[in-house]
């Protein structure tokens, strides 16, 4: 009798193995990535990548035990739930308010020691944060939150000792193309044209990131310059009336012009 039960269980476990989880990661759009947008120092990048990105992004590296059902289902559920709550790969698409709220939640989770999940650090020793790493990460998130709140051009963007920053040619060309796209006059009653404009501008942002060879402080400054613009391009895709759209368009043109005050 006992033998039969054990054999029965064994057969069930074997059968379970045929129900495999889907481990393909959704496609990654670099311009929406949390790290790409916020450009943290390398230590912070390392912490985020080793302690959070497996669950909260589209860059999941599945552990070996995710090959074994029913543990695999449990892992998959965790990842699905984590991505719904906070997805670093879709950060750029979050509205400003949501970004702010998620940053606040991150601070809370870290302060309460709830993230990364305990079950995860059992098997990922490098994800276990030292007290110093935790403080470092919390401080950086707080700083990022404040920076986000000051949605003005002086959010840290400044000249290089009174001189303009050197940009690479491709970056300047990209900004110039954005200007050409953003200055198109939209006829009355064509609200959808603004959405199309936002979409084209976002494609240009993607090209700009791909071709950018700027490094160090120049690169930081470009980030400070471009991030609020990306928010505005995104908003253009969702405007609900023409007055709003026209104000936004004017604002974008002003910002694009402002590039030449800081970069050459
Ligand atoms: C093993 C997977 C896993 C890892 C690693 C992980 N999380 Fe989570 N996280 C989850 C899951 C699952 C949820 C949703 C359920 C919950 O709140 O417990 C979540 C929820 C959250 C939330 C939203 C909480 C809320 O109240 O809505 C935040 C913020 C968060 N995690 C931040 C982080 C940060 C920061 C890290 C890295 C330091 C991290 N997580 C690492 C799985 C993970």
C-alpha cells in the first residue's frame, strides 16, 4: 500500500514537469528603463540589478529551481505580480504621479525590510543588502524623488563653468530633427495628429539614446535635459483636448530651443 502511494506521488510529480512556465522575457525598450532614465551611480545600478531586477523588470534571469514544478509556478506568479506592481522596464511610460508614488513605496519597502523578498535572498546571496547598501539605495531614491518634483529646467542642469557642454553630432542632429517634428502646425480638429507627433518624437528619443556617445558629466547633463522632455512627448500621445495640446506643443518647442543654451 505504502509503495503504491509513493509510486503514485512520483508519477504525479513527473507529470507536473510537463507543465512548463514561459520564460521568455517581454521585449525591452531601453528608453523606458528605470536605470537608463535616472542614470544612477554604478553601485546603485549593481544593487538594483542584483536585488530587484529579476522580479521587477523584463530582464529576469530564471534560477535553476524554476525548472522544477510546482516551484516554477510559484516563481512565475511572483514575477507576474511584481511586474504589475512595479516594472522598471516600463518606468518611462509611467505618469509623473505614478513614478513619484512608486519611489515612495520603494523607500517604504526598503525601510521596512520587505524587499527584496526573503525567499529570494535565500538563494541569491548577492541580493541580500548590507545595512550600508540599504541606506545608500534609500538616499539615492529620495534624491531622485526630489529631483523629479522640481520639474523645472534648473533641476540640476547647468553650464560647464560658464561654457556649453560638448555634445556629439548625432545628439544635436537628433534634437534638430525633434524640433522639425514639433513645429509642424496641426490643423484644427486633428487631435490625433498630436498623438502621432508624440510617437514620432519618442522614436527620435530612441535614436538619440542609441547614437549617444557622451560620457561622464556631459552625459548626466543630457539626461537632466532630456528626461522632462520625454515625459512631455509621452503626454502629447494622450492629450484630450486641443487647447491642452497646443500649450504642450509650445512648451516642447521652448524646451527643444533651450538645448542650444546648454549644449553645442
Ligand atoms: C523575488 C521577487 C522580488 C524581488 C527580488 C523584489 N521584489 Fe518587490 N515585489 C515582489 C512582489 C511579488 C510584489 C507584490 C506583492 C507584495 O507587495 O508583496 C512586490 C512589490 C513591490 C513594491 C510595491 C509594494 C506595494 O505596496 O505596492 C515595491 C515598491 C517593491 N516591490 C520594491 C522592490 C525593490 C526596491 C526591490 C529590490 C531591492 C524588490 N522589490 C525586489 C517581488 C520581488
